């Protein structure tokens, strides 16, 4: 069951131009044409894209432990400060003393939001690793039990080692969320059923543009078609079980020269 709170933002967010990929800077080896095939992809979301980064400091620590495997206290403090800054709870450059952590935490608590997006110099963004995770999940579902390549690896493992997303940060073209969705959930446990209330930032009908680097073009056109068709309906981001994050692939083209 879910209820919808009125959007916090009353006006459409300011639109930004997508940032240039950092991989376009000069590199020693570059992207060899005989090793990588590069595709350009553009996804247009049908409705709302919901942010999945916790903004409650109490949740951030558990999220960092589970997602990043951080246990060291000092490393956890640095990661906490960095995450607080990226979700808008503190200055991007802060030291690691207790006062800075307390100030950043207080600033974040005052927003009264639990889950949202990271924010950078170009506005709100999601990470390329999230797109790769989505594609790996769809590969694992559609091609479950299949073995790919000369080493006969499981499809998901084969895909993970050979497909990469560029750039690392994918801007949403806005500097603030469209609004905040309030979702009521129900959980069961030793003490019986209980209700939960969560607040989720969302952006209305954004688009994502990125490049997909494929090692020796090892994923066939039919395999890509199946992966993307599933991913479109499975969705991207948070609250996918509620139908959020579904999209259409509106561009998919090779940027690599055709062999002669």
C-alpha cells in the first residue's frame, strides 16, 4: 500500500546540460578499436525515477557497511562525511573530526528526508555502476543457467567482466528533485506486523545518456535486445516493486567504426 504526499517542489527543476565524459581526456592507451566496441544509449523514463541513497545518517552507516563492506572506524567516518556531502548534508571538503561529522549530520536531519539522490557540480546524478548492476540483473534473469564464451562462464559473470558504463556519474539534468514521494509499507517480524513510513526524492520523467563499452563486441544483437527489453520493464532505481523506474530505450547505436 502506498500514499502520495504532495510534491515538495512546486516548479519544474532547472535543466542542465550533460557534463562531458572525463574519459575524453588524453590517455596513454585510449580505447583500441580492435578491443572495445562503444555504444551510445539513451533512456527515457516513463514516470518517476526514485532516488535510492539514504539521507538519514542512521541508515547511511548500515548502507555503507552492506554495500561497500566498510568496517574500519576511521574509514567509516571518512565515507560517512563523503556520502553526507554528496547527498547535500555537508560541504564537499571537510576534515574528519567529530564537529564536522556532527554538523553535517544535523544539516541532513533538518531536511526530513530519508532517501534521495547524490548531487555534484552538475546537479543530481546517478552512478554508472547502477546501470551496470541493472544490466547484470537482467542478464542473470533472462539467461539464467546459460554458459557464455570459450570459458563457459555463467552469463552474469561473463557480462560483468566485459561490459562497462561511461561516465561514472550520469547527470539527470536537474539541480533539485521534482518532489518527495511518501510511501507506507508493512513489515512482519517477531513482534508482529508494523507499518513503516518512508520519504523518497524523485525526478519526473528524466532521461539518461551514457556509453556502453563492450569487450570485442562479445554480446550479440539478439542478446542485447533481450537484456534491454527485460530491463525496461524491470526498472531502474528504488521502489521498482511499486512500478517506479520503468523506461524506454530511445537510442542505441554503435560509435565504433565499422570494420572494412
